[in-house]
C-alpha cells in the first residue's frame, strides 16, 4: 500500500478526504495541527477519526504569536453572515498563510516517511473565500514540492516530480461532499466544523452555515447538528 499524508482537521472535508483515500487502497498517515486555535474541539475530533480508521497520526503543536485572525483570539467575536454573503470576500476567520504552513509540515513529513502524495480536503466552491483554498494556490505549491525537495530534484531528470499535492474535493459542492461521505460511510457524528467550539455547533458561523447548506441540499440529516 502506498503511503500518503492526510491533513486531518476533524472537519467534514478532511474526513471525507481521508475515507476517500482509504477506499482507494492508500495507507494514510494523518497530520493534526494544534496551532493555538480558539478551541480544541476539532483536535479531539481529528484524533477520534484517525483512531477509528486505524491510521497513524502525528499531532503537531506550534504557535502563531502574532495572531492575525479571530480564530487565534478568543477575545474577538466570530463574524456572523448570511449564507449568500459567504465567499464574496476574505473574512476575519482567515489565518494568514495557514495552509502554506500546514503543507510545509506535510511536505517535510511526506519526504521523511517516503510518501508520494499529500491529500488536503480543500474546497473552492462552498467555501469562505480563503485564498489558500483555491486551485491556483495548489498549482503554485506543487511547484514548491517539485523544486524545493531532495526527492523532487532526484526525480527531475526522469520527469517524475514527487511529492504530489492532491485536492480531490476542490471542485465539489458541500452537498456533493456530503453525498460522497455517505457513500464512503463517513461517521459524520465524529466530525466537527464549528469555529466556536463548545459542546454543540453554534449554527451561525460561516463553517456551520456551509455545513448546514451541504446537508440540506444533499437531503441528508446531519447527526451532529441534529443533536
């Protein structure tokens, strides 16, 4: 089985990506990040999901002491917008260069363990408008993987650049992701999307609204929100 690195946040998209990779016979090695976000609820979800799927995982801890996002500052209020407003601008929940940092860790991990692919559950349709979730961003980072790693340079003469960056959900709607998750038997009740943390989702933040939209359009009941 080919080793792959999965960026696992504990959310809907990353969990569906993990199950998608497993369904295709890959051996996932999960990276879970504790970067000082405003709650640890998503971290607990990610660990439970990794354990449920019998996947090896690493919990990477680091801090961004300069802040730059309401997700890094519990004193700041989370934005509450209407669903039709989401994705039209870059909201205050954007964490500067977060996916670049995550992918850099993943690239180092993949090169170390001999994984040929990094999977990330990025989505550029039903999303909050983050610049590091768009296809052009991942095309640029693929060049980084080709030119900035030992394995990329060693494979250069044969025209086979590794490590690959794979975004299987990038052009899917949330409803399509939910339906795919149902087909893959994803345990939606274990996932966590809410920016606020807590025992139950707030149902008001961008992430909750997009999740609600996805399940509603897929005509599937969300066990987490139902609770």
